[in-house]
C-alpha cells in the first residue's frame, strides 16, 4: 500500500466482497442449493483471510490516517455485514430444525412399522379354517 486512500479502498472492496458472500450464502439456503454452500463458505473464508492480511500489514500504518467519514463508512459496512451474518445464522438454524424434525418423523415411522412387522412366518389363519 502506498497511502491511506489505497488502504481504505482495498478494505471497502474486501468488505463488499464479504457482504456479497453472505448474500450468496443466504440465497443458496433460500433456494435449497446446498451443493453450492461449501464453495460459498470457502470463498467467504478466503475473503476474511484477505481482510486479516490487509489489517496485519497496513492497519498500524494507515488506520490513523483515515478521516472520520471513511471510518464511519467502514464501521457501517462492518455493522451491515454482522447483521446479515446473524440473519444467515438464524436461517441455517431454521433449516437445521426442519431437517431434524423430518429425521425424527422418519425414525418414528420406522419404529411404528417395525413394531407391526409380521416377521418371517406369515400367519394365514389356516388352522382356524380346518375342521377336525
């Protein structure tokens, strides 16, 4: 980085990418596209690592040079991301509860079916029908 403006622009770009990752994750959940979930999560981790690297390399040098407006925009973007992340977490928990309820219903159905299973020998009532 050459100056605080480049640092600010790069940080805002990475924060925008992180927000986009969260939006894509929410969209994949809402559309039941779970196959994309892992790839989107990995992309999100890459962006977070890039933000951490930017912070480690440049924060001490340039953060104090940012003006109040730039700091406010960064903080607003971070708050937006954090709020959206909470929405994503809540949505994942909803889907998890639905999946668990479905698994419990399947297990209960299996238990009921197994309780009424006839077994290897079939009872036909032949003995009752024969007269001696």
